[in-house]
């Protein structure tokens, strides 16, 4: 059995990785924004 992936599979995996990366970035930004709003509102 070969562990090689076809070019299409590689491309699909890259797209999925970039989707996950962008979702993670949005979640992190929203979390930081929520913490900033919460912190400011308590001042």
C-alpha cells in the first residue's frame, strides 16, 4: 500500500487546512475582542 496522495487529494487537504486556519483565527480574534469589551466594561 502506498501513502502517496494524488494531486487532487493534496489540494483538497490544503483547502481544508486553510479553512480550519481561518476559522481558528476568527475564533481567536472574537475571543480577544470579547475579553477586551468585558475588561473595558468593568473599568
